[in-house]
């Protein structure tokens, strides 16, 4: 597939033809993936020899990838917007009997944005980890896994077909599994890793079936082939594919009903939470939905489901975030909620795609910054994660306080910080959707804004203000430069990035060739953003939420032990009974089914004796007895077999 | 089927010969056993005492037997070569020498590794 | 009735006789075989003349050098075949030197080289082989040999003889040569099977079983040859093929000779199917694979399978290529039986070596689908499959040699003991997991490409039901492969867990090559896959010898 077919962008049918790569930078885009992959291989195979310098190599490779991606971006910007979709053939995997499977990469505005986010934030977190993991004897393995993750994530976003995307999808799942369970000596970590693995399998199966369905419907799994043929798919098929893709996205992005693993995943080292479970991997679902835009355009029911799932998750995540005392779990709830925003936007169609991706990028910065800040606090507090045992840390850890504070302001949507620009975009897009649906989705987004302000203020106050509630012997101290420097960079991004992207409609215009533009482009003006109803409402709710949190946790003393709390608090502490629901809906019936099957199986076994039925296992046991160990039996079998062979050849009926 | 008739007849005759001679021998032959008759027949020599645990020949018999077979086969190959010596010429001569060398190497191996020492 | 019994059939008269004149033989083309043969003979001489202390290093060096040199020569000859041509035959048409033979020979030599590394592995002076095989197991004599550190360095020449047989087996272009090759290949293997250091009686039992059943199958094979000779008046594959086209030798102008041919095909088929281990001729495999010293099992599972399939493909594609409609139902039956029964039986296996043996049987079934296809695609698919499977299976058996019940103990074959191995030795368990995933045919491993290629070829040849059975059987096999992975990574280590001994350099390299090949052939299969069968070029002159689907004959 050298030059792909007409790429039908969503909405406005921008006919961006995938052009062939020219120039060394673009044509060798595979290096982006190969660099971190080489790092992982060298570190894993190099063994202890690489202990001394391995982490620096592992940090340098994503940085090199970032530089490469930046050069590629420059080249892309130098092209006509319509030509910015570049298919880079890497090689033909195999071709058998006219069936070719090609490994092609797709460089377009959407994928390059992700590449820059992954390598950029990824490099920063690598640098941070050098300090954070300094005393861990398995630091080399940690960096190898991080590099593996970066490589897999790049495969995911650079793939030009769904099969390669799935490969990356599984790769990040594997890396996530390895990193959540990195501290294997903690049973909770091992359990969490297993849980993430299993829950993700459910989503993966959805994606896999969707891919199979695509192949059987369209005869291809290439993006261009599938998206160009959505018209011929039929409503039912497209809805099925869309819903299955959504299932995949829910698993990876911790959206309801597959959200339960993300909070447990916080058992992993904090840099992992920042990179994988906040900034990049968990947003893969959003990427999948936006990338598959044409499919969802052809399946409005699936698209609406996406938006609803996003809205529900954004509220559920925020409620959980309000009640958790574990700083990382509170942040994880927040991540769920913020991805809910993105999913909601992605479910709005072309109106929301750019908003979703813009929020995804800024969220990558401020949430990574917040996690790194949380990690820095834990670093200074002997790995304590309970916010009730923090307090008054602003003087002890000034840099952490400042960077965390900027991230805080960004996420609650303080005007002119990154989060404000991008979240406003989503709220506006939701209200711009026609009918009651738009009003409901918009209201959910607004409510979420208020809740966000509440739980983030609570976190801020409990951690950095109020009285010292430290355990005995804890001496908080500021973290080393290798940790604070990435935090500062991310904080700067949290402040300015949103404005740079959104102001002047830049980012949306850049993405347009890849994801299409809404039929009525969202008229952007700063004045409108400052004066529109939803915008003012969001600001108002933010102030209310923050004030409420201040009154509850800033003015009143925070008890070191969590109070009993009301029904909602308890429910939220228990993650809205997500695990119980999962157990009730999936595990219990599964177990019952299994038990029932065992009973049936036993009956079947009995039946087998009577020659009624045979399960594989039983026939296996039966056939084993033919393997007597006596050469004479074998010879007889052979003779018997020879008779069969002669008969099938020589006997003519 | 008709094609196989002579083969089948030949097979039947062969089988019949075996059965008939054994049956006739067991019926007609006199049965007067003594110690010498019940001993294993070892080509006329005094039978070797059997190892404890009974009935097994020592592996050395087989070594000797195999050596015999190797040279036996060698002779079989030598015959047709000798008959057509003139036609095969130098090629045949070299081939046969190489063959003999190979067999000798096997012989040398057995000899050096003690295969020919009885005890 | 037989007519004209008085006159000797003309076809018999036309058969080559040894009296004519000295044949012309291109020794250069034979050189890979001659190198291995020469090294083997030299090895026997070393055994006779070199003192024991210096033998092992000398024999190992000789064997490795010979396989390496033979490989280089094989590659050189592969390069000398003109583009678009299959190859040529030599020594009165009894040996084919074509791309298929050279590829398989090269594969055998590489795999044999890796097996030799395993065979040579010596831990504290203790190899996988008996100190003195002729002693009675458990006797004082045996103990004294163990204490004296005796070693059977005959293993190396024996392996070389077996490899020679395998090389010839894939290249034999007439039935007698093929039979000789079969025996040259098999006899050393029978012997090697009985040389295990531990569980000596078990090992000897395996050797005797293998020998008896092998001899039994050889008899079928030989009888089949006699019948086919009777039908065609020649043992040469090209002549046999011509005779089939002509409806038999002139004796059978009325077409009455077909039963001879069909029964001949069947019996030759039995002999070859025994060697590949297809159901119902597979019984020997689990017992022999389990009883043999594991390095020898690795050799048999990889090289012997390649050789046996090479011969099977050549016989059915060239000699019997014209009667494909007759033998196809037979191979359908055998392939289905093999894929289904072996997969089902494998489910309840509890010993890793037996499990791998059954797995080898199932894989033989998958490859039989490519033989059924009887097309160049099928041939290419089977060749790729053989190479891919060979590397993977050697790696798997190499890992088996490392997992012991305790330090200096025997191998821990019981799968139950392997629980939790992923926690204690992640690298080893990870490698095995990769091999098992390749066996299961998971994408990005060589096994996937191989399976895809053979199934695709079978589909193209209209054997869709066979492919359906194959896919279902793969699913069953995937179940027990994944079960081992789950056992290693998700189960609590057993109380009396096994001891993983540190891989020596030799075993370590064998595993590393296996991992690399499994991975590379899965990710970059094209360089190999696309060049297996000559691409028909329209400009090429009429080939010097008759060809069939990439084979010369």
C-alpha cells in the first residue's frame, strides 16, 4: 500500500491524500520506535553490566526520539495542510499467496501530536525517575520497562492500520502490567497488576473483535481502506464496530464500566502513574475513538454512547477523587474524570475532536506534573500516601509546592492557564450540540468542573496547608534537582501550553487534515470565551467548589483518622462500589457459570462412560491408554495404520 | 488379483513347508532328552557359563557377530566388483580401496577399544 | 492371466546396470555430504587412536567445524544455481542438488550445529550421556566408570553419521538411495537414544523400542519400493513419474499394474510417515523423546523432522506427483488424524518432554496440510515451517536440560514442578514462553508465519476442511501451551520447586539462537519466505533436468 486511497476525513470530507514520505526525517520514522525499543533490549539483555549507565541511555533515547519528532513536525508544518498525512512504509511483514501484510506508519498532525507528547513528557519522567528510583536495586529493569512502554505507545499512535495499532495496544498493556507489578514483593502490587491485566483483556477482546469485524466487512484493516468504505458497512455493522471499539477504549482509558483497575494501578512507582496512568497510555482510548472518527460518524448510536460513557465517568471519577485520602488514588480518580471529559468530547463528533485532543495534551502536562509532585511529596515523607498525615508542607518543599500549585490551578480551570483553555473548549462543544443531549452533556461537564475544583482544593489544602500531621520521625525535605527540574518544565507547560494551542484556533487548524473540521467551525474569540454563559458558569462553579473545600478542610482541622462520613463519602471511598459491581455483574455470575459448568461437566463425564459424549480431556485420558509403553502394541497400531493407509489408497468404492 | 496369484501360491508353499516340517518333526521325532541336548547350542564349542541373573549372553558375542557381518558384507561387495574389474577400471579400484579403508577404520576402532579382548 | 511371461519386460532391461562404465560424479556438488562423512570417519579414527583425555575437545571441534564447513559449501552451491532454475541431479540421477534440498540441508546443518552445542554441554565433567553405556545400569562396574569420569565421545561421530543420513535423505532422488539414507540416519539415532546418563533403563528401553519400530517401518518402506519398482521398472523418481504418466511400465499396458503402484505408495508412505511421526505411526515419539538424552531429543525433534519431511515432500511431489489425486485422500486422513488425536492426547500430558513430543506430532500434522496442497506455495510453506519449528524446538529442549529437581539432579520433567518458574528465573521462563507462543502460532513469532503459510497453501489447493480442522487443533494446542505459561508465571512456586541450573555458554547460546530465530522469523520472515522456491522467469531456458514444483528429479 504505497499511496493510500482517498482518506475521508470526518465531517467535512477533507480529501487529504496520504503522501509518500520524502526526506530522511519522515522516511525513517521507524527510528522513533526503534530507539526506545533498542534501549529496552540493551538494558534487559545487558544485565548488570548496564547498571551504571543504563538509566542515562534509557533517558537519552526518548529524548532523541523527541528531537526527531520535533524535526518531523517542522517538516510537516512546511507542507501544504492537505498533504500532511504521510504514509511511511517500513516493510512488508509477510506476503503469502497474494495476502500481504504491511507494516506502515502514518505520520499526520494527530499522530505527531501524540508522538511529541509521549516522547516529551516521557523524557521528562525518565529524568525524574533517575532521581526517584535511585535507591531501587532494580532501577535498570525499571528503565527497560519504561523504554518498552514508550516504544509500544509509539507503535500504537504511529500505526497505519488497526492490526499494528493492536500490537502497540497490547504492548503498552504488557508494559503497564510489568510496571504496576514492579514492586512484586508487595502482594498488593502483584494483585493490582493482575487486575489491570485481566480488566484490560476484556477491552482488548472488544478491540480484537472489532478488527476482525472490519476485516470481514471491508477486507482490509488499513485506516484508509476502512475509513474510505464506512458507507458500505451498513448501519448495524458500523454500530457494532463502534461499540466494540468503545469497549476497547473503556478498558485502556479506565472508563465505566472497566474503570476499576486504574485506582489499584497506583501501586506502581509514581513515575509510572505519571507517564502511563495519567499522561499517555490511559489516553489511548481517546486516541482510538478520535482516530476512528469516520466509523463513529457512520454509527451515531455508538457515538452517543461514547459521549454518555464519558459524561458518566467524568462525574464518577470526580466523586471518587473527592473522598480518597490516598493522594495517588485521589489523582487517579481525577485522571478518570479528566479522560471522561475527553471521551465526552470525542463522542460529540468533529466538533469535539480537536477539543478532546487539546485537553488530552494539556492534561498530559498538568496531570504528569501533579503526579510527579505527589511523588516528590511521598519521597520527602517516607513514602506516606495518606493526605491526612501531610499538612503544612509548603515551607518544607517550596518547589514542589509551587509546581504542584500551578498544576492545581491548571486542572481546576483557573482562567488563562492551560486547563482553562482546553476544558472550556469541551464545555462549549458540549453545549453547542443540538437538543437536550447537548444540554445534559454540557451540564455534566459543568458539574464536573465544580467537583474538580473541590477535590483538587481539598488535596492542595490537606497537603500543603493547615497543621503538621506528620508521623513521628518524618523530616520532609525538597527533592533533588533531577526530580524538581522535570516538575518545573511540566509546570511551565501547565501554565502556557493551553493558551498556545487554543489561542488563535491554531491546534484545531493543525489537526484538521487528520480529524476533519466541524461543519460550522467553532468561532473562537477570547471575548466569547470570557463572556459566554457556560464559561461564566464554569468559573462560578469552580469558585464554589474551591471555596467549599477550603471551608471543609482549610478552616476546620483535618483529623488524622478518616471520619465515618455520610453515605456518599463512603460510597466514593469505596470507588462507588465499582469493584463490588464488577464482582456482582461479572465475577459472581462467572463463578456461578463455572460451577454450573463443572456440574454439567461431571454429568458429561458420567455420560461419556455410557458413550454419550466426550470432552477433549476425557478423550485425551482415553487415548492415553493407547500409549501402553509396549513396543508390541505400537507395532500393532502401526500395522493397523498401514492397513488404513493402504485402504484409503487402494480401495476404490 | 490374477497378477498376485503366483506370489500367493509361493507364499502358501513356504508357509506350508514351515508348518509341515515342524509338525512332522515334533510328531515323528524321538524325544530322549539329556543334559547336553538341553544346553544352548554355541556352534559346537563348550557353552560359556551364563552370568548370574540368568540367560543373558554377554555383549561380547554380539561384538564378534557384528564384526563377522561387517566382513561378510565386505566380501559380498568384493565379488561383483571383481567380476567387473576391467570395466570399472581405476574408478572402481579407488572406490573399492576407499570402501576397504572405511571398513578397516571401523575394525581399528573395535580393536583399539578392546572389542576383540575376550576378558 | 499373465501374458508373455517368457519374455523379460522391456522396462527392466532399460534399468541402468552397474557394468556399463564408471559413472561421472560431480564431487564438488557432493562436497557438503563428503565433508560430513569424512569428518565422521575421522572421528571414528580419533576414537581408535587418540587418548581419552584429549578426545572430547578434538571430537567437538571436528564435528562443529565439519557442520560449519558443510553449511558454507551448501550455501555456495545454493548461490551457484542459475536464477529461475530449480537445480540439477548427479550420480546417475540418484541425488538431487536443487534449492529445496540445499535449503533443507542448510537448515539441518545449522540445527545440528546448535544441537551439538547442547550435546557438548558438560557440567562439572558430567554430560547428558552415560559414562559407559555397555555396563549394566546400577552395577559396580557402571559406578567405577562414573567415578573414573569416562565419557562416550563416540557421540560426535555418531551425530555426524546421522546428519549425513539426513542430508542425503532430503536430496535422494531414487528410492534405493533414499533407503540407504534412511538407515544411515536412523541407526546412529537408535544408538544415541540409549545413552542417557540418568534413568538408564528407561533410555535403553526407548532405544530398543525405537529400533524395533524403526526396523518395522523400514520393512514397509522397502516392500513399498519393491512394489513401485515392479510397477515402474525403475527406482529413480523421474522414471517413476514418467511411468505413472505412461500408465505403468510396458508390462502393464492394460493398466492392470495400478494396484502395485497404489500399495507401493501406501507402504512407502507408511515408512516416511513413521519418520515424521504422524498418527497412527507416532507411538514411538513420546516414549523415545522422553527416554533419549535431551540433547539427542533436540536433534531428533529438529533435524530428523526436517529430513523426514524433506524426503516426504520430494517423494510425493516428484515421484508420485502424477498420481496426486490418488494419494491425496490418504494424506487427508492421516493429517486429520494427526492434528486431532495428538492435540487431544497432549492436553493431559504431565511431563514436559512428552508434551513436546506430542506437540511435535501435532506440528507434523500441520505440515502435512502443506504436502496435501501439492503446490509450490505448499512446498515453500512447509520449508519455512520446518526451519522455524526446528529453531524453536531446540530452544525448548535446551531449556528442559536446565530445569533439574535439585543441583546435580536429573531433569525435572514433571510439569507440576515448573509452577512459579517465572518468578524465580524470569529469563528462562520468558524464553520458554516465547517458544510455546511460537508453537501455538501467536503473531510476531515464527510459528504464526509458518502456520499461516501452510494453511494458506492448503486453502488455495481447496483443502478448506483440512484447514478448519487445523485451526481448531491449533486452538486446542494453544490451550496447553498457554497453560504452561500460566503455570510458570501465575502459580505459586511449588514447595519442592525445581532448581534451575545456570546455563553454560553452550546451552545459553543454543537458547539465544532459538529466541533470536523465533523472533526474527516472526517479525522479518520475508527474506526467507520469499526466496524458498524459484520464481518462474519467462526468459529462462528449458531446464536441464525435469522439475516439479521446485524440485528437480
